[in-house]
C-alpha cells in the first residue's frame, strides 16, 4: 500500500472518530438541556419554560441589570440549559427589587414586559424538609419566616403540641398561593444543607382535578346551592256531594199499599 493511500485511510478514520465523538457530546448536551430545564429557577416575570426557551436569545442583559448579581448565564456543568439566565437561591437569592430591572432589560419579552408587581412573581416554590428543619424537630428557629419578604402570606407560623412536654412547637408552613420563590428563606436557613428549598412547582405540586367539590371551602353557602322546597300546596277542596234523599226513588211506589 503506497503512502498516499495509507494517509488517506488514516485521515478518514480520524475524521470518523472526531465526528462520532462530536455526536456523542452533542447527544449528552441535549440530554443535559432537557433535564436541566425542569430544575432551573428563572428571573421574575419569566414566561412558561417552553415559551421562555423559545424567546430567550441568551444575551445576558438581565444578568447585567441585576444589582445583586443574583442571575447567571448557565454553563455546561450548571443545572440549567447552557446560556440561559438562572439563579441558585442558596448562594444568592432574588432580593425582590420593587422596580425589577431585569424585566425591562430583556429585549425579546422572555421576561414578560407586562409584569407589574414583584409580589406576583412565581419563580419557584419553597418546600420544607420536616426531618431536617430545626423548628419541626422542636427547636426554636423560625429564620425562614423572619426573612420572608411576604411573611404571614407565603410563610406562617403554627403551634404544634410536643409529645413529651407542655411546651408548644412553632413550625413554619409554606402557602403556595403566595410564595414567590425568591429563595431568601433557603439562603438564610442555618442548617448545613438547607431544610427549606425552592424548587420548580411542577416537581412538587399535584393537581386535584376540577370534578372534586369541597363544599366546606365554598364561598356560597351550601343551602343556596340547593333550592328550598316550596311548601306543599293544600289539597283543593272537593266539590260538595249532593245530600242523599230521605227515601230512595221508587220505594214509595213499591211499598205503598194499593187499594183493590
């Protein structure tokens, strides 16, 4: 085999190996992107994940606009699709800027330009691990409650009885309808691994179904839902029956004595 043919075959094999490695790497990145999109926490005002991924051009303008360096553009090793903005609450949470400069900085509308109230943000949902939470284990903490920017709405404190003493336990409760997912509770949690974490609501929330009816939670009294039965109408008086004659007709003729 001449040298030219040998070099041609060698270069062909090298090209095929490079192409195969590139294909495997690309497939890995695609799998990583698909899995990471569920875990990523987006800036306030972000569209639904599919719409956000279609609209975001990975320009980084929202990252530069954030005054607290909360937002970052994802790298290959991060838990978000590469180049998209996300934040990690345990490191730097969203501090709920009242003017939310990241939203108007977005040039494509991936962060909804109609977004008007930071309290309406739904970046994620805080979830408490009761087995690791100091308050749920009987110690006094309540740090997550005290740092919550919408406390008494997103997080409240309830008293639970202890098993071994008369003292009450003060435990935090998260209310999904008010939680913004800012992550300030996760960042402030004093445990080694945060006992309260902000996650994508799709990972932790179920859906009951519209066909179930919780009558005790209805604003309309149940008595109003069922029309009251009208009182039964009194039976109409029957027509008066004619009085029976003193003597039946024909009796006088049959019984009278005939003169012969």
